[in-house]
C-alpha cells in the first residue's frame, strides 16, 4: 500500500498546518471581524511572545530536556528591565539609550538564567524537571519580592517611547511579528542546518550514543538552556512595552503554553525530533483558539484553557498514530 | 505447534515467505540463518508479537491433530504456554527478581499479595536453574546472565510448553552457557518444546534435535541435527562456500603507534601496560567484566584514568579529556553495544553515519562548515554504503530497521569517516551472521595491511586467534600476559584469562583466580 503510506507520512508533517487552516476557516465563519487587519495583527503580536519562548523550548525539548522556569523567568526579566530603566532616568539623557541598555541587560540575564539551569542539569546531574521547577519558584518569588507584592511600573517618559516596539508596525506587520519571524528563521537554520542542531537531535534521541559519538553532551545541553533563556529575554523585550509593568502575575503559565505549542507542532516530548515551523504554527493555533472564543458566544471564553488542553492531547494522539504507521 | 505457509510483510517488503514449521514437545528446534534472514520475525509471529500477513498458525490438540488459531496475540500465546525470551530482556528493572517472576501472575492471599510464598517459590525456581541470586534483589542490580535466568524462571513459573530463546548465549560466558544447556536438557525431559536461535554453530550442533535454516526470508530446509556438520550449516545459511574466513594479514611494522604504561581505572583496571605497532592487530581476550572495555574507554577519554597512566600516540605523550580529543588525534573507538551506545536507532542512516565526523574540525571542508552541506554529506554516505557493503531495503529507513550485521557495518562506516590511525574495535561481530562476520574480518585485515593499528576486543576465541598478531589477556582488571606466536591457542589464552597463569612482570598481586 505505498500510496497510503505516503499520504500518512504527509499528514504527520502537514497536520499542524491543516489544523491552523481549519481554525482560520472556523474563525472566518464565526465572525466577520476575524479577518480585520486589527484582529489579525493582534493575533500575530500576541502569539509572538509564546512563539518566541516556544522556539527556545523546541531546542531544549529536542535535546531531551524540559524548562519549566520560562514563565517565571520572563516575569523576573521584565522586573529587572523596568527597575534598570527607571533607575537610569536622570543619569542618562537619551531614553532610547536607556532602552537599549535594558535590552542588552535583559539578554544577558536570560543567558545567565539559562546557564544556571544548564549547569545544574548537566554538572550537578539533577533532572531538568526538578531544576527548572526549582528555578521557576525562585524567579517567581523574586519578581513578587521586587514588586513588593504589587506591580512594578515603567516610568511614562520611557514607556511612551518604548511602546512603539509593541504597537508599531512595518509593512503592515507589527514589530513583534517581525521579531517572531526572525527568531523562527534563525531557529530553523540552527536546528536543521548546523552541527549544533544535529547534536541536539542526537542527544535527545540517545544521550549515550551522543557521548560515544564525541559530542560534548553537557556543553550542547547547557547551550540549549542558554538559547531558551535568550528567547525568553527577547520575548520579554517585546512584552514589557505592551503593559509597561511587571508583577507576580506576569508570564503565568507561559511554560505550559510554550510546551503546548512545541508539542502541537509535532516535536516529540521525549526528545530526538524537533520542528521549528511546527512550533510556530503551534503558537499561532493556541492564540487563535483564544481569539476565536473571544469572537463567538457559542463557547464561553472561560473555557479557553479546556479547548487548548483538548487540542494538545488530540495533536499528540494523532502524531502518535502517525509515528506508529510510519514504523510499520 | 506448527505453521503452514506463513508469510510476513512490512509495508510492501516481504520478510518471510511461506514458512512451514513443526515443533514437537520435548525437542529442541534450532533456527539458523544470517542476520536479516527473518529468524527474529518468525519467532515474534509465533509468540504473538507480530501478526501473520498470510498463511496460518496451527496448534496441536489433545488427540494429536492440529487446529488453526483464530486470533493470536501475546496474551493468547502466553495462555497456550508459548514464551519468547528476547535478546533484549523484558524485565522491570526496578522490581525484584521474585516480583518479575510473578509479574502479571501474582500470588495472592485474600486481597493482598502473598510476598512470602512468591519469594519462596522464586528461590526454588532460581535454584533449579543453578542460579544463586537472592529473589529479593532488584533486577537492575543483577548481572546480565542472572537477568536471563530470571527471564527463564519467569517462563518456568508459567508452566510454559514452548520456550523460544533468541540468542541466549550472546550475553553469557561459556560457564553460564553450560548451565543453560543443562537446563535445556532438563526442560526437554519435562516435554517442553524449545526453539533455539543462535549464531554459534557449535552450540547448535550440541543441543539441537532438528535444524531449520532460513535464507532471505525463505526456508532452505529442515534437517535432523545429526545429519549436518557445522560446515554444512554455514554453507546452507550463506548459500555459498565460505573459504578463508580469516584473511591473512601482513606482519606489522616496527613503528610504535600506541604505548600505554600503567593505565589504571579505579575499581576496574590496574596498571595495564602494552604497546601497539603500526599495521598490527592486537587482540584483547578475557572473560566478560575483565576490564578490557573499561581500559579502552579510558584511553579514548570516555572514562577517567588515574594520574599514574602514561599514554603515547605516535611517540607523543597524550591525555584525552574526552572522546572528541581522541578522535581529532586519530584514535577511534567502536563500541561493543551498537544499540545502546553506537547508533541512534530512531534516526535516519545519514545522520548516524556523519554523527562522529560532523564536528571534527579537521574534516570541516568535507561536509560541514558553518552550515552542514547536506549534499556532500549524502554523497559521503553513499560512498560509505558501497565501501562497507551496507544493504538497504528502502532508503528512508532508520538505523533501527537495519539487521544487526548492517548496523555493525554502518557503525564501522561512521567510525572510519574520521579516518583514524588507531582503531579500537570492541566485539565487532556479536550477534552477527557468518557472512557479515567474514566481511568484517576482511575490513579489519585490509585496514591493518594499509598501516592502521587495530585493537580487537572479542569474546569469540576463534576471532581473536584468527585475526591477531599478538593477544593481550586480561583477568579481573589486570593484564596477565601478552601472547605471541604458538602461545596464541585457546587453552593457553583461557589459562591467562582465568588467572591460572601470569607472565612475570605483569603485576603480581597475590590474589586468587578470576573465574
């Protein structure tokens, strides 16, 4: 049955895309406002946070790891950025310079946070799940402490300028969507075209084989966590101007949404198989579900999480089936 | 039990064609064939792991006739007392031996498990197998041979009528194999039917009553064991004459390629010293667990050596912090466990082939700069397929789909892609058919003849004797001797391997025998 075989193989890679198209069609049927420029650019801008974080997560998961700390890390980095920017007002004249400094600091903190996760998993040999559960708690309470239980707000003089990063657009596409696209392209090349990407795949597939193939397993794994940290930082950089504030509630459940996006996209949770474009589509699907529920009265918006959850489980179930058929 | 014109296809590839088998109670039926001949698939059909694509399975009834089986799967097969003991064990590692023996079949007293009785019975079964293991020990702490005994005890506890053993002695020492053979004898007397798969022809000659030979998924024939010599078996399996299994290898050069002095690995190897010359095949013999693998892994940077160790490669003192450093210096290690540490079974062949060489800086222009040049990579892979005669059924398959022999060739291709000068080969022909074995021997001979230096670790005595210029023997972490010329002979090697004999100067601690 060669034809059938080919079709199923196809379904496995195109499945997420088909689901995305289906959702778009549903969206169009549900409400005319769905296709408005305002709504579409809103969807793209919103999905870019989770999407960028999820691209980092694709590397971590492909290499057989997991990072639960990303949501708390995003909140922590937001807080740090706001504190840095607020405290630089008066010492540095140019608001743009202040913002740039905060962006650089943000990337540095993200990389450092990833490095800590990476070193704890590889050198201290603690399971990634436990390490990142721990650091998640640490960052979450740090941001609450920094905000003194309330909210950290960015000074208006900077906030007004910085908000352009979230609300502005180029060629009709909001800036966050451009950043998302850029990160996705870099991620795709990194995962599929470089030795580093190949090594991630090998480690996630079988760590011992990777070790016996002269791969610096610890180094590569640590690098995936650093990459994840930097993706979180990039997401934070475009997230802070949206609200201009950070609190203990910032970035709640981002880790689960990011992992969900990765899984919907077809990456295998136990590692050894990763798809960047799948992840991008996964992030879009998650945002679309929320958006469509907002636009319709048929299902309560409060059930957003339930619908997302069902979609994740269904996606994994379908992929499992495709794997099995491929094996045969 | 019997099969009638049974076939099996995966997708559009037929791997078994019209197989007719009959298995009688109280006999040992050996199934012989090269790797990829379909032996494992056949026994999986019998034990219900795979579905039959065509033909039928029949079961014997009380009156001596046979009836076709309606639906067949693992559970139904087990109900009929048919148990397959895998090459890879099917044990729950965290549970104790006793818990594994009664897994899914637990004895209960009321609502609760009757731990005491299970332990007692488990001990009884294990003792019957001449196995001294405490049934309360977690399986993860058992030696491989004991794990196998637990598997057999499990089958025994289920009162199995047909026991299928898939290469049981691949993981056993000769002494342990002996225990297994006696056990098989005893099971035969209890009217248990046994299907036995092995590549070791001497074993088959010894224990089989009848021999079925498969070649490329088809039956060559079924013969009474007494009518075949091991030469006949090999000939029927391969379908051609196997002349000179072991090729001639020219004498090595005088140049020293590798010098190891006082290499110790804490707890595993004590002060091993040896030299390897250019163009030499140096055999490493010893019992399982004698420290040969640990020593080699330490030399290539996969384990820590003690500070006293001195290693020279081509006259230059080296100390490799990791395998990448060894690889970049022209030293390669071919692992003995191709499934656990050799190949990524779920990934495609090209990725597997290039995995070791991709990140080698000195090979960058070959197929990877900043980005991987996938065209060049593919071309290099296609070249390797030809060089190493890797046989593909379908170009899209993963490494796990290859037969053992082809996996081993792929592994060899992966190692040779980094053009090493010193190649350490660990158990290159374990679980491999005789045709592929012969090919691998010829590769080794060719490498040596071209000036490569080779260390060959093997538990196959014929292989060590047939290929090596000199043979180093290890016993309990110590190098007890390096044998040359006439000393290279089975009994002499065993004397050194068990510690009965020891060359002067090869570190004489006063301890007792190894075995």
